[in-house]
């Protein structure tokens, strides 16, 4: 996978590029916002799978760069920055960032987040090969007794159809794309409700409770205290 690393510190970029290359990524290093935007032009070569974006750039703020990137392409953007305050995280997600990682970070966690956003993007791309069967159809997601039909937005448990609201389905489908992966609360809010975490936390909790009740599988969605939620695939 091609990866665009936007980082003005050459020492940090060199170490991170070496680690990413070791794990199979083809890394392009941009030292400024303008270099990053030029690298993302359609005629600049094969598309990037992920953009790692530092916020402290020499020519323009990383938030501004993220906004410009999102207007040009749907390429996943992970903000990698020392700005740890909640307002910055919310602002970044609202601008269209797919994830927000605070320095210093564990390199294996960063790798996991890169793979998570790239796979999630592929899963939401109707034309992606991993989502289509040999005949062009979209195979259902099967999680123990739960079956999720993405094209028709239908859910069944043990063969019995379960009626879900639009947001309940979107929430379940998001978690089901990556069973076992913890989705942060603000990440879920950003992707399902397309808004910020502030004032929406209670809404998320209500929808989680409703899903557990309707599916009659209370252990299906696990609460990871202080972080978010993950789907635990039950046995048949």
C-alpha cells in the first residue's frame, strides 16, 4: 500500500518511514502542506491508501490541510500530533479525519489503526473486490447467529428478521466490519452521526442499549470502559 507521510521533522519522518517500509508500506514523505497536496493530485501516480498527517506544519496548519485533502479525495486521513486536547480531536474528526493519534504513540497501535481505516474504507466501497462475490454480489456478514445484509440493510438472528432503525443498522454495520476492534466513542459518533462527540454521547448509549435489546444478544456489543465499544462475535 502507498502511504503519504506528512511530517516536517526529518528525524521523526525517517524513523517512521523505516518502520512502515519494514511492514510493507511504500512511503512518500511530504515536508509541508503544499507538498502533501501536490502529492495527492490525480496525475501524481497510483493513489495513496492512507495519509498520516502531522498538524504542526511549516507553511499551513494541519487542520487546514486536512480540509483541503477531504475536498479532493476520500483517501483515509489519520492525524498524528502532539495536540492531545479534546477540542483538537473533535475538530480534526469533524474536518473529515478518519482517526486521531496522539504523540507519543506505540508503533504497533499506529499500524493497527492504519490497517483499520484502510479496511474500513474498502468495506464501505461498493466496488471493492473484498466486498463482492465472484458474481458481483455482496455476501452477507455472518457473526454467529447474526446475519447482516449490507445492500438491503437487513439483519436477522437465527433466521428471524430484526427491525432496526437507520442509525441502529449503521452502528451495527460499522462495528461488524471489524469484529474485535475497539471503536472509540468519538469515532463512532463521527462516522454514524456525522457530528462531534459533544452532546451526542447519550444518544450513542441509547442506540447501543436498543441494539442489545432487539438482537437479544446482550454480550454481542462489549463496552470498553473509558474508550468505546467493540463487537464480539458469538458462537452459533
